C-alpha cells in the first residue's frame, strides 16, 4: 500500500520532464512539417532542415536533463557527461565527418557546380548526380556511380564543363613530308563535319620524326560531350584519308619494312559525310540517366521557387493595385504552373527512388 501511495508522488516529480519531452517533440514535429510544406526540399534545404532538427533535439535533451527530479550535483554530472560525449564525438570524427561536412558547406557557398554538371577531378570524369553534405556522387560514362568525399573535392582541382558550351580537341601526329597547310585544311574540315563551330588547328610539338597537330572546335550542347569527342576523331580519320594523308609513324614503317604501300582503307573513299550528329542516337542518354534526373529536378525546383515567389508578390500587390479579374486569371495560371512543377518534381523523386540507396547497397 505504501508503494501505491508513492506512485502519485513519483508522477508529480517526473511530470515536468514528461511535459517538456511531449511539448518538445510536438514543437519539433510541427517545425519539420512547416519546413516541408513551405518549400520543396532541395538537396541544400534538406541539409539545413536536418541541421535545424538536430540542434532542436539537442536543446530538448538539455531541457529534459534540467527538469529531472535529481540534485544539482547529479544534474551537473549528467550535463558534464553529455558535454564530454559530444566533445569526444566531434574530436574522433573531426578528420572525416566534420571535415567533409565543412567541405560540403564550402562547396555550397561557392556554388561552382550543381547536379547535372559535367566535372573532372583527379582522373574522375562524369556528371554530378547527387550533391550532399558529406559526399558528391558523379555518374561516369560507363553509367556507374562514383562517390567522392567533399573533402576530396576541396583538396583537388575540380574542372567544371560550362553548360553554355566548351571547346573539345583531339590530336594526331603526322610526318614532315606533308605540307602543313594541307593538313590544317583537312582538320578544319573534320571539325566542321563533327558539328563543331569556330574550328581551329594548333601545332603542338615538332618531334624528331613527326609533328603533333591538335584540331579543336566549340561544342554548344555539352550534354553529349563523349559522343562529340568520338565524332571529332572519326571525322579527322576520314578527312585525312580522303585527302590522301597517311596516319603512320616512321617507327611503324621501319619495323615492317614495306615498300611504298599506302595505308589508307578503301572504305574511306566514300563521299563527304553530312553533319548529322543531332539525328544519331546518343549513348549519353543512357550513360547519365541519373544525372539527367538530378539536373531536371534542380531546374524544376528553381522554377517552382520562382513561381512561389511570384504568387507571394502577387498577393502583396493585390490590395487595390490590380483589378480582380486580372488577379484571378494570373493567380490561376501560376497555381496551374505550380501544380505542374510539383508533379514533375515528384516524378523525378520517384525515378531516383528506383535506384538503390546507399544504405541498400
């Protein structure tokens, strides 16, 4: 009986702690729902939300400890223990976890690349498919996914292919017996046949037995960079063969000891090809499918943010400045666009979920 009588006293002592935990959980859940409702969660906003929820959870834990029905000495010991645990966790993971997190925040602040961009870093080449707080994922030309820690990207030079276009180039070594003007004419023709604009030729090196030439041109659609590089080399090969220029090194000739044999395939005598690269199937459509989804999702999120800002601005300016009919028509148009973009973003998210997550791997 004495035990039963002590139950209400125990409940009264622990009631403040329970109320604090209950109210804290409700507040944190409400804040999370508001954040999810107010804006479409991009990769950057997700990180901000996670950090905010983690900070609020820490505050709630400290408040709960302060409400415990124990003495000041025991409460101080618990807070000291919590501080030691947090400090130890930061110290043990500072070289990896915290370092990558700080590098991720740095990459987001400078914004030199985003999902969908083509990057090259220390021999790794591909399009960005995920830009997270701790790591960046790129999809390579073999359609594989390569994960790079953000600290690695900060410590190594990162080359970003500009979405507005880039120059691509290919080299070839030819003998001194062929006139330079003739070679340059064939290489410029090859760059034009490959669908490149502003073609030019550089003489890179005067070797002991051959001259190294570089044919280059401007590629506007960088999404198909891999195919364009291959197409340029194909056109260089065909153009030089049509011009009667052998692509054979003196070393090869000396080793085989062939007498005045021309090394040009008979198939290269076909007529000059038309620049029909746009009509050909592109392997990049399959290579970088996840990166394409990430790029389209980011662009849709940016458009959605613009629509939401315009709706908010329209509501502010509605106070007598715009007639009711115009206001309703524009608002209806923006709401329709908003619904379309939200459906598009949701579709992209579903497509991304078809890929196995890091945890499932």
